[in-house]
C-alpha cells in the first residue's frame, strides 16, 4: 500500500538476537531480464516469483508501452512475445519511462537499438543523473543514434534498420552494459563478440538465461578475458521461468546476523551464482560464520541455488583488492561491517560506486562521520575505514537523506538495528525499488521500524 507514497522511517532500538528461517523476495536482476527476454520469444512465457518491486513494475510498464501483452495471473506473470524485433510502434516518438531502474533503461536500449524508430528515454530524478554515455558509445557502433548526445537521460534514441555485428571490449565491469550489447545482438545479423576483462568480470545472468532458452551463444576463456560470441537472428521460443531469491537483498540480513551476537539466520532458495555471492567470501575472510548448503542447479532458471546460514560473529578488518565488480552493490554494507570492527580496512577499485543512484562512496562517508568513524577516499577510489568497534549511541542520533538510493537507505537501517543508534531515514520509499519486503522481514526478526 506504500508503493506509490513517499515516507521516512525512524529506528531507535537495537535488535535482539534471533534464530529464524526466512524467504527473501525474488531477485531483481533476473526478474527484469526474464521480462525483457520473454518479449523477444514467440508464444506465452510464464514467469513465477517475479519480484514485485517498483523497478520491476516499471519494466512491465515500459514493455506494455511497446504494446507487449503482459497478464498478471494468480501465481505467475504471462508474457506474450511475438519474436525478435516485434515491438509494435504506433507513434513517431515512443516515450519510455524507466522510473529508478537503470537496468531497464540500459537493457531496453539494447532491444530498441535494432528497431528503426525513435524512443524518448527518461526516468526519475535519480535515474536522470546517472551515466548513460557508456551505453551510447556501444550502441552507436551498432548503428543507433542519440539526440542530444549527452551523458545522462532524458534523450531520444533512434534505432537502425541495419545493425552491425561488432566486437565490444567491456572494461567497466558493468553487467548492464554487457547485457545491453547481448540484447542488441539478438536481432543483429552475424556474430557479435563481447570481450570482458577477467579483473572486471561481472554478473552473468544474461548469458546463463540466453543459453537456457536456446540462443546461439558460445563462451571462451583466455588468461586475461572472458569471450562471448552471439550469432543473431535466431528465433527464440517461450519458456517457463522461476525467479530465485535475491542474494543482494540477503546480504543486508546476513550482515545483520553477523553483527548480532548469538543470532542464526537461514535463507533458503538464494541464487548462489559465483558472480553474485563474492561478498560472502569477503565476509568469511572477515571471520564471518557463514555456511552454504543444498547447492543445486535449478532446472527452470539454470542458476545455482542454495541455502545460506549466517551466525553472529566477531568480525575483523580486511583489505580487498580483487573481484570488486562482482559485489559492487554489496560494498556499502561491507563498509558498515568494517566500520564496526577495531582496526583499519581498505577497499580498492571502488570507482563504480560513484556512478550509482548517488555517489555511494560519499554517502557512506557522510554516515560514518555521523557515527564518529574516520574514513578516507582517494582520487582513484580507494576507501580506507578506521574502524572503532564500539560506537557511542547514548543521546546520539543520525539523519540519512539520500533520496532515490535504496541501498544507502538499507545500509543505514542495518547500521541502526545492529548498534541501536537512533536513526531517521528520509525517503525510505526508495527501498521499494529492490526490497519491498524489508520492513515486515525485520519485524519477523524482532526489530522495530517506525514509519514516519
């Protein structure tokens, strides 16, 4: 009922130890990809456990604007695709509102790049601040045009009738840009190649999904890079897909469990894809007690799925050099874990945080300053945190005001629940973009969040 309302929350009580088994909502990344890929298949695709967050629902609205039939059933969504390049365009310029979802903005750009029509892409205030030039540079090589040619939305994109297969080198560690190229390649004649540098390798849900539904896609690994070859214009057919549970949402609750002595939390059905649970390796190096069991390859999604169990732990500082692109969304909560331990932690290669809904490096720094923890950010985006262990919470309160950034708001909530410091978080409605079930889940764990 709060989906379309703005609200703040107040947290002023430390959570007590808990022992619970919880179901986390479906994964946002694979929910959006399931909708977009179903739009390019022929026939009725059925998507189960779709995450009903505002980002995913905005993706549904975009596809309906492109005259795709999507029907909400009792226990799934039916998407009636008409094949590759089959969006029915009825206007000279089609307006596509992506809300807060840059995943939708970037991936729909890939699909529209091979349609000879004009699309006006725009989002909310947060999305309209984020970098889009990385998309323009790739899609111009395919043949799309952009007016005006600028770094951010809103802008007009014009697709091409004659897309060109190219070799793209992905150096940013962005799964969204990589996926955008692959979606564009679906309707492009010839073989499109994506070379992803190994030190910048990112989430591979799109590749797994495309292989699962019969796309002509091949993979090769070299010492320095991962190569993806996609032959376009192969017809794809409808599928049944069950969205598994979101490891990024699980990360907040896992960290809360680690930071709450005597606690145990069991989370079944979580995506355990190597490109999504790298943050668990970091937490284990910090002395976090975490187990993963019942690992199996899900027949519906092709994803590796398992049960994650986290226990209250005495964490220690850490230095992180490698694979940061694989846990870029979890970095802010790892910063908080580091801040609450005695000692110095260092995180390298954090530059992608600057290009998120907000500059998350600066937003985390603001939070740490408020709780009395020193940190330093270098020009090349190295974050050094001088952890204090115990922080002073008596007669102290902090204010979080980062409109449009769901992850910063969730991080602040976990900080408050773990320490008991009184916290007011403005624009907490932003969390509905990715984790609409957060507040009731915290209530189930015994925590208290007051909607203001």
